């Protein structure tokens, strides 16, 4: 197996273009390979340009930023859901090594980081030797284990616009136990409140479809008085969800759970 751990992007692009597998923490890649990792592999975690958190206008999260770094950063209340999710990605050892970019590129329907990022209107920055492009996160995630990465591209950063760094947010997750568990359903809610009224709402649900998704009908139902918002969340239209039956839960249970998780998240941040 060939293994490369470059320090600069100029070293990364030739390796990726030649077909090397990208490693950005390895907490999904290694278990998925069983007892042997097939190479060649290019490890991105020593590239300084792909790490770190910067808050100037909008928020930039380098793709190789760890979940521990995100959880412990001084971020606006709008990012509370993302930080709550970061504390529930596996155990502490996984949070220290696993990265936000690796989580997104793995493209699990139950990836904990995705609903909070969708609620923050996140975009991804993609780089290759040919240049850069940006995509909304919702368009980057194509389906289970499928993302819009072109040949020779890497995910370089996650970008949150300044307009999404308003209000407060909350994350709710349901699993078979409290920690170290794959989600049965999860929800992230971000609300902007003016006086006693909700003026903006963002709601995203994960593990209830091929990809996590925003729910515009639920968002519309939340606008209005803060009083009764959780009840409106429970009564809203969740027809956009498409959960499945599997070993963790039935589709019907997931749909009921999503409704309750959204309502609880509304209660937490309203």
C-alpha cells in the first residue's frame, strides 16, 4: 500500500488525480475496509490550508477540522446545534480524530453533522488543480455514499454565510442508547425570534431519507408567535420525509420520532 501525508495542496492534487484514496481522519474509511486498507492513500490531515475555524463575516470550517475542535470553539448561538452534534459523533476518541469533511464525504444518511449544517445554509468549497467551485451542501449530497466530487477534487472547507449566523439553534438525536449509536432519527432547528414572534425558521431532519433534508412546510408552520411553536411543529406537514424500515426502526416510527424531535428542538431554542 502506498501512503502519502503531504503538507501542501500542491502535493495533494497529483495524488488525488492519479486515483489515490483520500483519508481525512479515517474513522469511516478504516472500518469500511475490514482488516486491510487498500491503497494508495493520501492523508490530508497535515495540510494546514484544510484545517481550522475562522469567523469573519461568515464562518469557514476547514474540511480536516476535528469534531472536538468544532465542539470547543467559540461560535455564535446559531451554531449550537452543530456543536451539540459534534459532541455526539461517536466517543471522545472519534471526535478527536474524525473530521467534518470526512463525515460529509462519507455521505451516510445518518451523519449527525448534516442536519445542523443544512439549517445553517452551508455550502462546500471544492478544490482541484483546475480551480475551485462552491455548492450548497444540499446539492453536494446526492444519496447514500454519493457526493458531487469530480475527478481530482477534494472537499476543502464548509462555509456558513453571515446571514445564517443569526438566532439560536438546537439538535436532537434519537438512538437505541444515549451515546455511541447510529441515529434512528435526528433534527436540527434554527430560529430567529423578534420580540414574541419567530421571524425565521430553518428545520432539517436526518436518517429519514436517502439524505438529510430541509423541511420548508415545517419552517413555514413555525413562523408566528413563540407561544405554541412546539405544538405547531408537531402538527406540521412531514410528508417530504421518506424513511425506510431497517434493523433500527420502522419507517412509521421514524416519521413519528422526527416530528417529536423537531418539536423538542423548537422548545430548546425558542
